[in-house]
C-alpha cells in the first residue's frame, strides 16, 4: 500500500510540475515527445526546465521500479557512482543526438530505453 501511495504521489507531483514547466514554453499542449523533453532540458539557464527534467527522469525510473515483477531480473541498474543528475542529463542529451530516431516517441519510453542502454544490470 505504501508503494502505491508513493507512486500516486509521484505521478501527481510530476503532473503538477509538467503543467508548470511546459506552460512556460511554446510547446503543443499535449506534447510528451522526446523532442519536447530535450528542448526543455537542453537549456542550462532554464532552472525550471532543468528541475522538471530531473523530476521527470526520476519519475520514469521510480515508475519502472514500481512495475518490476518479483523474481524477474531488472534491466536497469544504476551503480552507486552513476554520476550527478547533471552528468546523467548531459549523457542523455548526447545519447539523444546520436539516436534521433526516437524523437517522435514518448519521452518516458525513450528515457527507459536510454537507462537500459547506459545502465544495464550485469
């Protein structure tokens, strides 16, 4: 029950931040694409955008963890020294430049793909 409550709180928090962060940009109202996320995340001077990106990435990862089935080996494993949020964001932005074929996909799907490719379980 605590996991469900935490997941619901996280989802509501992300939606609230999503509304605030995206309303400051010239994005389509319902644009959840990777392109929209990258545009929001790439400006180091936009602190609100950066905070949204960090929260969104954490939310995607926490949702992935919450949906893990018991006994199934996870695909994503962040090592203890995986880097700062900023380092991981920069790694994602670089990875995105090298993988533009995912830009039209939903940002959450692309982030999960990025996490799996860059932080695989061994």
